[in-house]
């Protein structure tokens, strides 16, 4: 119980009021004290008014009088005044303010232990048995017999409150699990929050509240709950679960989670224009169509090096084999091994770096190396909100033709890409701009059956591209995607036909600086057949428009000596359309 401190010291102007208070005549004491509330004893009189009103069962009016006394020139001694304010605030159920007022009385050694105890009662009724126990233990040393009784009473109430709270929290947690398992996540969250309030030292209820929020799509709330859970006592397994949830609530590399994953796939497809692959020697055909088979394998291992540092090792390999005999030399095999590292610098800022190597092989019966490359990249990502992220990537690659036939593929590539991502509940959108320099070599290819003519074909170019990608999650089994890109390429040097005349002179015919526009469109649909199997169908459209094409019409009189600047001497048909369709069955473990 709480104890009210009274002041009965005689003072001539207030003696009658003080005597009435001592006799228990509180209304009369109040009346007389109000009459005496004039300087130089205004503060003492108002103080007595407050005490009388409190004893008369009027704590609101008592607090008003005590506050007025505290503002008077002769304000009462601070410790006792704070103690009695605490009693009024406690009676008004303003427990937090009462606790603070009692604590302000503790510097007075004569009041300290009683003030600690009363602060404990206020803390307990305010919902904090932890602080109530703390104040009780502060009051115990040096307590009198009467004060010791109050301390033990407070500690007994703390123990009882904790027991009841723990029982209620346990039941709320059990109800939360039932609701969670039934998919009623909003209801489950309410139960888990109730359990967390009843057992503030347990992180498991707060963790499950965050898990429920995650299932409801409330990512920010989920992150706050799970972060709070990690600051509380948790079993090692629960701590691991909390960190796994934070991974899912993050972006970038961390969002992929830790562990090992393997994938494999095989499919059949059709390519309407096999020979237009971008690295071929001169070809002026109108297109070679062929069916193909493709198989692939992927391995990924991810680690959480710390709460802010994540790494990934990966390998991927694919083989595409064309069925048409004239197209088999364009069959392609790719191997890539990569390592990536990403650091969560701050709450919404990520820095990353990666390095990878590629090996390309071409042909079937004449299987041989095509190109190898070593690449590195770095990126800075800013996650502005739960819905948007911006990212800047810079990448550099050194490429080399693996056999002399493909020496022209040797050189460097530089990429700079700025992208913006938008994440909605069932839809993800990414838009980007990319600048690229592909400074590879020049191919010199003799005209078939004519030793006096050689095509000089530069492959180096710079380009600007814009694109967008979208992915829709239609339901748990079905999703769809769409990618589109437009690119403008400017080649870095002229192509031409080098001609050795009968007189032995060398001439350059049809010199032209190539410019291309490319448009790529790729819709796809995937259906999950089981936990490990997925069936995908995709279509790719490539449209290339170029000023280099043997079929283009020249203006009259263009094809004249000595330059012969006309399209009949172009080295390829640069205007073409390519369609590709594929059906693939994939598996993941």
C-alpha cells in the first residue's frame, strides 16, 4: 500500500489549519489553510490544502493545490513535495508520472526507501514488473521493519503478476500458433503480440509476430518485429530462423538466402535464323532455320559471412545443338564460374562486387574453342523503400578468341548500367539504361573463290540501350515474364572490300561506317509441376536494322570507280528478323 507523508510542524499563521488536519477535520483544515494562503506563507498553506484534499478523497484537486504550492515563492521542500505529488498521481492511475515523482523523492535519505517502494508499486500497476522488482531491491538495504514488510509485499505481487502474465502469454502464444498454422496470419499476429506483451523477455513471440507480418506482406513491420526479437533472449535455432527471415526481407544477394542449390534443365526449340548470332563471319543468306535441343546445369552456394556481408559462388553450363547439318557448326556451349560479394553498408545501401569467367565453344563434329573472357563488376544499390531500388553497375571484361579462327573476338568490353526496380505484391518491374563499349577486333575474310578480294569486317562498337523487364506471379504454380530492349550500335571503324587490281594496286570498295538498331522482345511463362519440377515456354524476337545490307538499293550512279560505295559490296545482310521458341523442363534441389 502507499503511504502519504504529512507535515505537522507548527507555524503561527497556519496553526489552526494544522490542528484541524491533525484532528482529521480535513474540510475545515482546507478552509483555514486557504484563508492563510498569503505571502509569506502561501506555499506552506497551499501545501496543507493539497494534503487535506488528498485525505478527503479528492486527488485531482489535491494535485492542483500541490502544483500551486510548488510554484509559490516559499515552495515546500522538494523531496516531500514530490513524494506527495506521487501519491496523488498514483490515486489518479497516472502510474508512469507517479513512478517518476516518487523517484524524485529518493535523494532524501529519510524518504528514500519508502519512495523506492512506492515507485515500485507504481511501476507494477503501470505494467512493468521488471522495474517494480528493481525498485524493491533498491529499497531493501537498510529498510526498517515496516519498510521491509512493504518491500516483501511488493516482491510477492511482482512474482504473482509474472506468473499470471506468463500463463496468459503462453496461452496467447499457443493460440497464435494455431492461427498461424491455419493461415489466419492477421489473427495470429494479434495473439503473438499479446504474448510478447505478457512475456517481454521472450523473443520467440516477437519473432512469430514478425513472421505473421511477413506472410501478410507487411515487410517493414515484419523487419521491425524480427529485429526486436533478435535483441531479446532466443534459442540458437530461433536466432537462425530470425536471420533467415531478415534475409527474405532484404534485397540483392542477401534476399536469395544461404545454402546450396542445384538446377538442371533440358528442352527443345526452333530458331528461324540460326546464322545470325552476332559473332559469325560474313553471311549473306536470307536465314537458315533449324530445330535444336538444349540442356543446362547450374550450381549455387551462398553464405552469410556476417549480418551485413554475403557471398555467392556459382557455376552454370549450357549446350545448344542444332539439328540441321548446315547449322551444326553454330551449336554453342557455354561455361561460367562466378563469385560475388555484397555488403549492407547501411539500412538501405548496398555495395557489391563480382568476378566471373566465361568459356564458349562452337560446333558439334568440328567442336572447338570460340571465346574466353574474364570479367569483373562493382555496383552500388540504394533501396529507397520496400517497393523501389536504384542501382548503378560498372563492369569490365577482357575477351580472347580461343583459336586463331576467332582472333577477331579478342578485346575489352566496358559496361555502365543504371537501373530502377519496382516491387509490387505480385508484379516486379525493372527498367534500365546501359552504355557499352565492345572493343574487339577486325575480321579479314577472303571472298570465296576469289583471291583478289577480301572483306574487312570490324566488330568493335559502342552502344546505348534502354530496356524493361516485368514478372507477374499469377498464383503459386504459374508466373509470366516479359523482357524488352532497344539498342543503338555505332561501329568504331569502317568496313570495306579490299581489292587487288590486275595492275597490283590495292583499292578499298564500299567503305561504310556501320550503324545498327536492335530490338529484342522475350515473353515467357512458367508452371510449377511439383516442389522440384518446372515447365517453361519462352519466345524470343530479335529485329535488327542496319545500313549494311547487300539488298539495299543505292541511288543512281553510286557504284562508280574508284570507291564503288554501293551496297552490293557490303559484307552481310544486316537487316533481319530472328524468332526463337523453346519448351524446357527444369528441376531444382
